[in-house]
C-alpha cells in the first residue's frame, strides 16, 4: 500500500486508440449518477513524462470490484484490481523514461515531483 506514480509511455497514442478510450468514457458518463464527477477530455497527451500519482489503498479480487461497482464506474476484467484514492497531477510533467509495469522511481525525481503535486478536483 502506498503511493503509485503514473508515467506516460514514450509511444505517442494513435488517433484510433484515443477515439476508443474517449468513446468508452462517453459511454460510462451516460451511466453515471447525477452527483458523479464529469469526465473532461485531455487537452494533450504527453509522452515520456511523469504525470502524477495516486494512493494505492488495496488490491482485491476483480470479482469483488465488479460486484460493488456502481453504475458508470469502471470495473476491472482482470483477476485482481487496485483500489485507488487521492489522484494528484504534476503542474509541469517532467520528462521521464519509464519502464514497463511497476518499478521503483528515482528518489531525486520523487523529491522534485512532490513539490509540484496538485490534487485532482472532480468536475461537476
């Protein structure tokens, strides 16, 4: 349990991939309850950058997540899924060449990044 940093891959997303994800979020938005946050389409898709972080609260079986998911919430199709909280973004994402999956982030980068973290406030 603890903080997970989110980094963008070095590969630029294809327009078809962007369109698919936006369509998925549009469909989810239609199912959301009136008090749920509104999804805002990104203005840019940075690459090779450290974007922000989330707090890992728990790791539970995917079936449990699917059973408790409310209308409009994404539920994992995997055997296990993360329960995340307190999303934060960096005001100016620094360049970062990441690695696949979960890896240890350079302590100097962590120290610099922590100084510019901003909590994500839901829209709507």
